[in-house]
């Protein structure tokens, strides 16, 4: 949806790149957070939060640099990235909570 809204083709390309970066980092985040939840270790969970935050920061930085270097819309990229990012946050939280319950042995 975020990539379909811009009228200009350049804006759509930038928004699609933002959506792609958010989706890839979201998948990596789910995998890493699942591992941390199964370990039931607070230090591991906090480390994963830091790693994922840094990964997303690098993704946004590299994506913005690429978009700007090609004369595309930085606003489109940021809109595409954060439009998907906020939705993925809810999915990640639900996923980690479910994984924590499984690791704990049920409805505790």
C-alpha cells in the first residue's frame, strides 16, 4: 500500500525500496527474537533488540544514501520503510510473546 500511493514512478521506486528494506530487516528480527525468546535469557533478548535496532538503522542509512544518490524521493523511501515497520512491530511483539509462552510451557 505504501508503495502504491505515490503518483510519480521515482517516488514509487523509492517507496518500494523502503518497503523491501523494512520487510527484510523484519524477517531477520523475527528469527533473532525467536532464538532469544527460546533461550529465556534477558541479556540475550536485550542484545537482540540492540542488534536489530542497529541493523534497521544501517538499512535506513544505506537505503537513503542509495535513493538520494540516484535522485529519487527520500520521503517516499522513509514513508515506505516506516509504513511497514510499524505494522511489523506489532507482529514481532505478538510472535515473541507466543514464543515465550511456548518456551515457558504453556499459559503461564
